C-alpha cells in the first residue's frame, strides 16, 4: 500500500463514518412522525362532562388518545381513582403530562406513553377519550369498534361519520360525543 493511500485511509474512514451518521439521522427524522393535530387543551368543564357521560367508575381503565398535558387521565385518576393511560406522540406533552400527574399525586394510577396512538394496544381500555379530528376519529373507528363490547368512547368536538352517538352534549358551546362499542354481529 502506498504512503499516500495509508495517509488517506483515516480520512476516508472518517468521511464514511460521518456519511453514515448523517444518513442515520435523516432516517430517524423520516421515521418519527410529527403530531397529526396541534395541541389544544380540553377545557376542564368539557373534561368533567366527558368523564360524567362515560360513567367512569373505580373499575375502569381509561385510555386518552392524544393526551396532551394529561388533564383527562389525571382528572379521572384524581376524582374516580381509576387507572389511566395517556398516549401522545409529542415528547414535550409527555413531559408536561408526567409533571401534572406528579403534582396531582396520581403517578401510581396514571401512565403516559410517548408513541403513535394508531399503533398502541388498546385492548385493556374500558373507556377511550379523544380530542382529535373527524378524519383521525374515522381512521381509529375500526380499532375502536374491535374493542370489547361495552367499551365507552367519548370525543370532544369531533364525531365519527355515520356511527351515531348514544349521546351528544353541548358544554358551553363545545360538543361532546359518546358511543358504546356494540356487541359483535354473528359472522362479522
């Protein structure tokens, strides 16, 4: 091997390493999704109405999809002593939600997961709360309809197409929609 090649070898290795790091960083940015909606907190009177219409009780497990600052799971744990899981894709919201759970003294009952709500296992849920968009609710609808019959679904502001809600509330000009997952029809 010539002296020139020996001198250039460390440079080539360094350049190759930097190139691989840049490719890895670019791939990581592409593979992590950005939030589907901007964060807008649900007003506390709406949170209270959502939990009331869903008839949340001490044996429930609530999953809040797009949990933001965690106010729905935290309120449910504080007032009803239930276990609750919040899922949000934004690490800032998860950090804020954990701080709110800590401040409320419910970290033993509430867990927050940073992740894509479309890829989470919701099978443990007896209540699911949403404040997304109608298009996202519709995308979630098949998953929600596959939950255990009797699971309660409550949404702030956005319906789910032709799935007629069991109840609709107007809370100071803000709509709350409530559904119950029906029994599976034979053959479906």
